[in-house]
């Protein structure tokens, strides 16, 4: 993907690139236009709700407990001037002002949602300042003003072509020998890859060929994705004569039989939503894997970078899989040593992908003093899900762009499914039926993720809480309505992750 920074940076980046681990990058790409965003435009598909804030606070507790510190980097002495970029509600900035009692802390965010100074201790409020502004524009700070700058999980707000300019601006405001700390994660859409999909003409095994509700299965036509766009095309009428049940093209007999007698769509197939998530990221020009591109972009502005192995959290099993695995006495456990999760080393000394996989595998499977991380995995999944829920309306806009030209899908009710939620009697809206299909897809995915998170089960296991009296939750009814199958058939050979997190510590020399 093209890298967009100014011409002034392009001429100096060649020297930097020679010393970086990314020597195979075409430096001439750096002279392309800086960005495609309009001036003063804010990139924010996420609605910052209280639920998102709560999980931000949980993330803060998780990282500080693992690091036993507010930062990944161990300072010899307290930094005198600190900037928290994208500070949100200001929890970390407040904690930093309390911890470093002689430091001045600035929290910078686009929204004015931080607590007022009169509700904070005077010893904290007099050294703490909130500044509002757009991170993608020039920062309103002096050159060489800060000793330490921190930026956490801004991947949903920084387009890929603007990472270099954002990092160059941070380098400008850092003092010589100042430190930048970046904690970022890949923008994953957690879902289990399905075992198989309905075969449709023009797409082979298409992951986007069906949509389902918790009680209603919605079958749709097939689609093709062009090379130049994510726009979806309808090919049903040119490839299949639905009235006669015969194919108008030379299809193999097995494929023809599947078209005339298709299997009910898989209620656990969330590929339509996943594709809409990817379309949303593409529309904002957000990188789905910032952890892959950040080492390069950081090396353009910082010559010394330290990092740790990516923390990759596997997608927790569904309750059906857990029951099957328990009967087979093969329940998987994830062991992690919190003391080694964020162990820093020079980025240029990071191992190759094969060695990196082996090293990471040793971290997550070794025993000894390490702790079982199954409950943490569920919390990481819940945090990722809450972030995606905060982007629901942006995902819907992408869903509408992808599937807005659909003819009205046929609604088919399967005999094994029972009424499990308010969506069971949902009928297509005369004004916007596509929104109803989106909501069915959405409730399917939310139920699946709630079942995998299994907060009730964790409460019973950890706190010995009894099951609440009353109606079972919708996600449990949804799960019980699914056909029981061997858990070994659910998972692909490749690992599925619900979160991939990594920190970088950069030094301005």
C-alpha cells in the first residue's frame, strides 16, 4: 500500500530505511500525496459510549498489572512533561499525575469528556491540563516540549496514509532523548471461520452468500467482488433459472444439485458482517493490521525502537465446543506469564516470522509459574466486541453499500430453530428491509460472541455465584437452537484470534 508523507520527509527517509529492518520498501512511494482526508475532517467510526470507556479502564488495569507500571518503558527518573494523545476520559493522565508528583501532564483528545479540575485533588489538577484538538492536524504544542508522549489504540482514528505525518509531528514535539510509547492492536472482527458455505455460481464457496437471524434464515443471491472495488454484484439471474430449477450455464452436476437443493445457511456464519467491517475500514482508509505497518512508519521518525512479541489472544470456544472437549478430556488451556508479556527488545532484533511464532508459542503454552489465561481471553473478547458494537452504525453504512442492490431475499424458517428473541417475529420493513437483514446478522453475531465470552460461567467458576432465577439469556437460547455437532469439526487448522496487541517504545536521539 502506498505510503503518503511530504516530499521533505521522503528525501531523508532513505537513510533511515537503510538502518531499519524494512529494507525492501520502495522509498519512492514516500513522495506520493500526503493524504486523502479533507482538511479538519475527523476520522471516528467509533461512538465512544460508557461501555467502551469501561473496557478502556479494564485494558488500563490489565496492562499496568502486567507491567507493574504505568508505562512499558522503565524511566530512570520521572519525566517532567508528559502528553497523553487520545486520552479519552483521562484515566491514564490522572494516574500519571498522581504517580509522578513533580510532573506536568497534558491530556489531548478530540472530545471534551474529561473530568473538571474541581473534582480532582488540587495537587493533581494544578499539574494536569486538558487540550481539545484533532490528532491528524498539526499539534498545538511547541517543538521539543515533552519528555514523554503516550498514544494507545488509535488505529480506528488514524488513516494508514497519515501514520507517517502523525509520528513525525510527535517527533517534533518530543525533546531530544524523549520517549514515545505506542500501544496498538490489529482491527480484528472476531468470528469463527465456518466449515463450509453454500456453493453459488460465480463465487465458488462464497463466504458472503447468506444471512441469518437467530430464528430466521435468510437466503440471498450470490455476489462477486471486483478488483477495483468492494461493490457487490448480483449474478443470480444470469446463472440460474430459479423458476425451472435448471442452470443456464454448464455447471457440474454436483454443483447444480446444491443450487436446486441448498442446505440451510449456517447461523454461525458471520461473513457478511465481517465483510462489512472490512469495507468500513477501507472506506476510512484504516489499516486492518496496523501492527504490520507500524514498525516501518515508526522507523521513519525514530531510529531506536523497542518492542515485544505480539500478544495474540485466541478466540474462546463456544459452549458447544467446550462441552464436547470436556467429554473428550481435551479442554485447551492458555498459559501466560504476565511478567514476560511486555518484555522489550530492540525491534531490529525481532526474530523472523517462523522464529517469532515459535517464541510466541512458547510464551502461551509453557507451564511452570505461569497463570491460566482463559478468563482473561474472555475479557479480551468482550473488549473487542464492545469496540465493534460502538462502530455499529458505521458498519451498517458499509453493509448498505455492499448489499444495497440486493433483491429482497427469500425468508426460510428452519424446523429445528425455535423462537429465542424479539427478532424471531421480525418481518422485512416496507421502507428498508435490508436493515432488518442486517439486524438479524448482527443479533446472530452478538449471541455467538456472548456465548463465547461466557461471563455467567466465569462468575460461577470464579465467585461460586448461582445461576440467576428467570428467563435464560437470548444467547443461550440461540446456542441451544443450533444443531449439536462434533467440536472437532468447528475449527479450521489456522488459529483464530479475538485480539492481537503490541507495544512500541521509541527514542528520539
